[in-house]
C-alpha cells in the first residue's frame, strides 16, 4: 500500500472510499496469490454472492489467466491486460452463477514490503469491457463488408470540407484507396474531362459558398494518367452546417457507369447495324423525325428534325400522315405495304409496321420498314442480331394468346434451357418466382383486355433451369391484325437480364442502411463518453485516475499515480495557486473551477471532499468534464437575448420616428382644414389651402417612401427593365431638378458626357435614385453649386451628385444610408431618401457610396450594373441652373396692441405649424413667435407672457431643455407642451421637465381653447 497510509484503519477507510466512487471490481491477493479481499463490484463481475466463496482462491491456479501473465506477476511486474474470461472453466475454480464468455480489462499493481524488496500483495482492478470488445468487432466487420461492397459495386464515397477545401474519399483510386490521404479540387480537375469540368465548376463554387442544395451530374473521369475515360454518376448533399446556417460539409458518392454507357452505345450500334429502316416520329410536332437509324438515312434520306414533307411530295405526304394519324389516334398498330417515291425520283416498295411507343409520358410513332430487296440479307443480319443478343444477355419471344403458345427467337439458345419445356404461357409462368408470379400473370391479362398496348415488367425467374432465380426485364407490344377474316392478337418483345443491375442496387441499399446504423452507433458512443475521475490524498498524491483513459478528448494526461498532482501536471515543487484542492481543504465543501486546456477546450473540475473519522478530510475525488459545448450554448443564448432586446428597441424607435414624422404634416392638414371651414376671407382661405396642399404632398411622400423602402427590402418590388437612351432621359431629369432650385445662391450643374447612351434598366428607379440624391444635396447646400451627372464604367453606369454644402461630420458618417437618419434632424424630409437609393441600387445588383468633408461638401454615387452602348461621345457640357429669386416667405402676425388681451408665446420651428396656431389665436390673443428653445428662454426673460406653447422637438435647443431653463427663473408661467410624439413616455417627460399640460399634434382647436381658458382665461375667447 502507499506510504502515505499511516494506520490499518486509515487504509481500510481509503479502500472503502475508492470502492464507493469507482465502478470497477477490486481484488487483493497476498504474496502467494491467495485472495484476501474483494469488493461488491468484483463479486458481481465473478457471479458470486458470498465473499467467503471467493476468499482463499489462488490467482495462479485460475485457468482464465494466461500463463504469461502469471509469470510476469511472479516476477513482480505491474501489468495491464484484457482477458477472455470463460465462466465454464471458472466453475471448477470457484462457485459462480454466470456462464458463457465475458471480457475483462485487468490492471495489476504489485505492492512490496516496507523495504521495497519482497512482494507483499497483488492489487487487481477489473472492468467489464465485453460490450466494448463486441462492438469493436461488429464495427470492424461492418467496415470491412462496406469496403468490399463498395469495391464490388465500383462506388466511391466522399466527404468535402468547405473550410479546408479538401475531399476525403473511400475506395478512391486517385488516392490509391487510402482514405487518410485527402484530395484537393485541383487533383480532381486534372482527372475530369475538360467539357464536364464546365458543369462541375459552378457546382463547386456553390459548395464553397455553403449553398444548401442537392447536386447530381454525369462526368467522365480518368482514374489514372493512362486509363480510358470512365463514365460516372456523381451526386452530393449537405451534411453539416455551421453556426451561420451555411453548409460546411457535403457528402456524396460516385458510381462508375462505364459498363452501362458501353451497353447504351452498343445498343445504338445494334440499331444502326440492323438492315431495316427504323425511325420515330413526333406526330404532334408536324410529323417530325426524332430518331432515324443509319439505314433509314441511307435509304430515304431522313434526318432528325426533318418532317415527312421534306422527303415526299405533298400528295404522298398527306396520304402517309393520314395513316400515321389513325395509328396515333386509335393506338392500334398498323402492318401493311407502302410505296415510297422520294423527291429525287428513287422509289421503294416497303412492308411497314407502325405502332405507338412512349418516351416517359410522351407518345411517339415507331416506323419499321422492310425493303423487299433486302429479304435475301435477313439471314446474314439475323446472325448479327443473335450476337448482339448474346452480348446483351437477352432474347426475343413471340406469344399467341389464342393458342397460349410461346415461341422464342434470337438469343434464347444461349440462356441454357430447352424452349420446348416452357413453350406455353402457363409453363413459362411456373419458372417465375412465387412472389412475382401473380403480378406477372396479372399484368399480361391486363394488356390482353385491350386491342393494343405495351407490356413492361421486372421479375425473378429460373430461366436457366438450375434452381437459381435471376432478375429479368421483359418488354412487349400487343398487336392485332386480321387472319382468315378474324381478329388475330399476338404479343412480341424482348427479355433482358438485369441481375447485375439489381444486385448492385440491393447492395447499395444495404450499404446505405449499414452506414446509417454505423453513424447512429458512433453518435451513441460519442454522446456517452464518461467523465474523467481521480482520487487525490490531502497531500496532493494521486492514488487513482482514469482521466487519461476516459477523457482523452480533453488532452489531459498529466495525472500519474503515486506522484503529486502539481509535480506530474506542472513540474512544480508546491501546489498551484488557486488550486481547487486547496479550496476544498480550506472550505471543507465541494468546489468547482473552470479553465482552458492547451487545445482551447473549456474544462470544468469538480472537487468533492472525502471525510474519515473525526470529520478529517482523507482525500478528494475530482471529476473532469469538457463543457465547451455547454459554454458555447450559454453564450449563444446570451447573444440571442441581446439580439431580441435590440430588435425590440429598433421597433420602438421606428414607431417613435413614424409617429413624429406623420403627425407633423397631419397637424397642419387637420388644423388648417378646420380653419378653412370657418374662414370667410378669400385671401386666408387661399393661404390655408396652399398650406394644406404642401403638407398633403409631404405626407404622401413620407408614406410612399416608407412603402417603397418596405417593398424594396422585402424583395417584393418587380424591376421593369427596358431599353432607353440614358443621355436623353438625363436631360429630362436635369430640367426637372432645375425647377427645385429655389435658392438663388445655389447653382445646378449637369454633366451629360454622351450624345447617346443606350442602357437596359428600370428608368423610373434610376430617376428615383438621382432625384433623391439631388433633393438631399439641395437641403444641405446653403450656397455654392450642386453637380449631377453620370459616366460609363467597366461594370455599368455610375450616377453621382456632388455639392459644396455643409458636408458630413466624421461621427455621423456611419449612419448615412440608415433609415430616418438626417444630418440635421430638423431639416424637412423623411430621412428615408438615401435608404431608398441604397435599396434600389442593391436590388439591381449595384452598390452605393459617398465621400464627404465637413464644411466642404459631399459626393454621393451609385454604380448600377448594365451593358451600356455609347454611340458618340462629346465634351462634358455644363448646364447652369437659373438662379431663382423668390421672396422669402415669413409667417406670423403682428402683435395686437390691445392692452386687455393675454400674451401667448408660441415656440415652433415649422412655419406651417405656427401659421395654424396663429390663425386659431390671433383674434383673441397677442402672439409672440420663437423659432427655437433658446429664443423662447430669452423672450420669457424680456417679455411679459401669460402662457407659453412649447414645441418639444426644435433646433438649437429642444423644448424640454428650454422648459427646464425657464423654470429656473419663472415658476409661475403656464407652459403647455406641443409634440408630434404621442406616447405616454413623452407626456411624462414633458410634465417632469416643468410643463403644466400636454397637447398632441395634430392640435384639436376645442382642446386648445379649453387648455387656454384653464391657464389664461380671456373674456373674449370664443369656445
């Protein structure tokens, strides 16, 4: 035992503690090999209920322990081995209730005497690993079977890692079938046929971009530098996705179909070698030929894509088309004689058979002709057909339902069965597998109930007479003719062996199921990995550990039995700072720490104290867990919570902006509409109507901008591309923009560098982008010039607007193109113009940008992809917009000098809003007007005022700040808040700042008069 144990009682307690914490069997033998102690887990593993039945047995007499292990034990070696434990042998060694074979993993530690010379005891630690051994064997066999099946089916399984751009493949000749050797995209490009690479390259680009799509293609691949091209079918599907939802791994397979392709080519060669003209017509497409074999082209000059009228005269073509149409309409085959006279004068007397065939759901007309002159060649050609049938492992047959007689033609003699033994339909059906026989007979009966039809069936049959059922495919055609003036039915067709195809198909299905089971088993193993455990004494000595065995994924192999943990882990001479063991020894309770391992995994260590007699800590049991996934999940949940909170804030901000922007024009519309109804002065009515019209346009533009932006961002706007001359259209836009230049100190400069510039774009959206850019420049250019123009680039058209305005400060540049963002939040407009420009341009596949210097000006541009065609180019012409001198309109009413009126100070920065209030109040009150909060504070100091109507949102100083400043020197002045914000939080903020009351825009006249009467009643106020 360890030298740290000071007494037998402590040794016993230590052993008992280990027994309770470890799910393993422990056995203690004396130096002679006799069992002196065993725990309950060990008894259960041995199938013994009473410990006394086990004590005293000798390990060196146990028939299940290999002789080599016994020799090494006698030599005093510490050993570890896995033993195949046969309980039938053990019954002669000790009484056990178990039987059969189990596998135990045994670790033996040799305990020496105090002088470390002689063997004192043997400590056995055993663990039942039967299921692990059996599972590993099953997995090994499954993997071996899968590899053999893949080789037999010539299938390659592959996995593509988007992050590393590498392929990992099973059964891949290009890496010598070494699945550990990855292949690059360039490796495959060298071996794929250049024509097929054109199709494969866009698929690879989609995969590199993580597209969530399924892909399938046919490709020719050369599996070595000297081999022939192999015809392969490739497919792939997404397998693993990253945190952003994009695919990071794809899996798929490659099936070598070279043999099938060769058979297809062989069949085409067979059809071309048949000495009969064979062609197929599409009756619905003007009797156009869709297939012609070489004999048909040689004899009649028929080619795919031509019609009957191309080779025959009109009368003969109509006669033939009539017969074709009758067969196509009725579905009844036609067998007769037709004389063919070609336009070049050649003529043929032919026997023709016409019947309907199907290409999927498409009905086509098959024509087979016999030239009477070729009868002598039929025997020679029949030999060719016989060889072809042998190569294809196929045969022809002929069935007469009225006689129940089956006749066999070319190829059947190679099958190996006597045709006379199965010359009736009943006898032939007896060869069909019992499970397929009912369907075989039923489908034939269904065909015979019609006048014409096709028979197509796959089934298993013993056609070779050797007792083995093989897969066959039979296709036949029912035809009806007249024999001895009575209807005569017969069915003829071909049967081909599809055994190899079916076996390949079944093998692939089995392999697919095996792979699914293997994946599920692997997932169970990975999801049930044990935690790492260790028992450490209070002196920091490791008594037992399985961290390195059970927790290999943590790369944590520092613990060594018999050594201090800090020495083996960190090569220290004293315990580590902030050690979890030290915390447990100090707190005497469970402690937990987290840290990052060398491989950047997050490890959690849980330490639990083990108490002995007298409540002294004997040691500590620690558990080591990899909690990387759990911590990542917690972080993802935290990020999701932050995103949800941010989304809620953005929604509230959007509603607040919308409320303010809509209520501002509504205030003028509603207020002046009310005044218009009560006004009799024509001049006032015209002024009110002008104000209402202006605000109607502002409200309509706001709503249109919001709807436009919403549609663009949701992708529901359909762009209407059309060809037009941008140079001509630009001149029209320039003329329209000149009408908006009302500031005489600002010039409009237009740059149209081309006489003709043909483009295909949505002209209305182009005009919308340019108009928004120019309108934005007009707002922020008090003097100087605004330049609008365009130019042709390699990628398309670049629209731009340059101004000498106030520019954009650095701190606001990151908000440009955001919704409801304005350089001056008190400037007129919705703040959506630039957002709409960005959305429109990006919807057309383009991009936007800007350059700006504060106090110097800005340049906004939009690049729209297209293929412009410039016919002629000229020197840039500058169109200088006329300076429009207009009298600056100021609104307001003169102060009434009447001494008996109350004086009201209206603080409002929007002229139309002030005009509305003035029209309501000027007949009854003396009015003062302040344009912002700072003017209101000064006028409140210098004028005698009875009431103050305070707008909340103004430049220079807002209403809330102004109210707080006024309350510092005037506590009694009634202040009524006016705002376009209608939320309860806005009202509470106004009242808290010192306002006496609150009115929301649009202002209701009755409500306004009620408030005025409440705070500054004037006898002449009419309510």
